[in-house]
C-alpha cells in the first residue's frame, strides 16, 4: 500500500459554498475536519476544529446551503469545535469531490485541513486506484502531490512508535512530577525509579519526547 499527501485548491468562484466556508472565509484561520459520519440518505455529520472567530463561523455556516444544524463548543477565545449536520448541495463539482473519495481500493483519511484557500489531505491504498482517482479530478480542482511513500501501519500512531522503555520512562517522569512547573523531579530521580543511569534515563526521555513532538507538529499527524 501507498500513502499519498496532496494539496487541493479551488478558486472561490468555482468552489462549493461549504468549501469556501472552510478554506476561504476570512474569519477562519484554519479548519480541520476531524470525523465524518455519512448516512445512506446523503446526510453527513462532521466534527470540525475551528481556529479563528468561531461565532462568525457558526453564523455563516448556518446560512450555508445544505447545512441543517450547527452546534459549537468553544474551548478558548480563538478555538472551538463545531458539529455540523449537512445534506450535500446538488452541484456537479460537489458531487465529483464526493465521488473521488468513495472509489474502491483506497481510503481518504482524516483530518482534512483547510487553510489559506487550500485543502490538505491524505489517502492510503493501492497505487492503481489512487492514480485513477487523481486522473478523475475535475478541472476546477488544482491538485498538487506533496508526497508519495510506503504505508507503515502501526507507525501512524505516535504511542505505538514509542518503545516499551521509552513509554515507561515517560510514565515514571510524569508520575514523579518531572513535567510539572516548576519541576518536582530530575533525570536522577527518573533514573532511580527506572533502575538505570541518569544518562540512560535522559536518552529515553529525549527520544520519546522527540517522537511525540514530531507527531504533534506535523499538520497531518505523525508521518506515515
């Protein structure tokens, strides 16, 4: 299997209204579609993380064709989660976008990231179906392939990427207060609990932290 990362751009005048809401709205700095639940009748429930003016987003989403309900839960001044129930507008381009993501032999993975007029996403599958999907992209959608590589399974989960000893070191450090502010434990304290040298404990923590930082700062999640 292969994993493909791609960026899609649609001009505002050609894009479905919902795409413009996520990708082009000035009040939205970034939107991430985290989960999608679809029914056979064509009704979709989306969980979306919103960075920006979530009140303005909710007001505009309510007026967007196809959106039946909007529920927003704010977690900060500029961050919220929105749950939208929508029925896809019957426009040719919107239908084609849906068809692209429903082909056989591959899956489209969440999150879909919308920012600065573009949508970033990933697909996993066999090369031939992925290639056919790319060939069927409507002319209105400008797609840039950012990366193609081998799918590495369990490495997609940052927790799985930690070795047993690295995970143990993190748990011990957390329980001892190493990550509190101010710190309540040192490398030496962690090493004593692990039964190893301070330099070894430091090495476990640094490698584990580096993996988690890579996962947290990759806009699509950990590398696949």
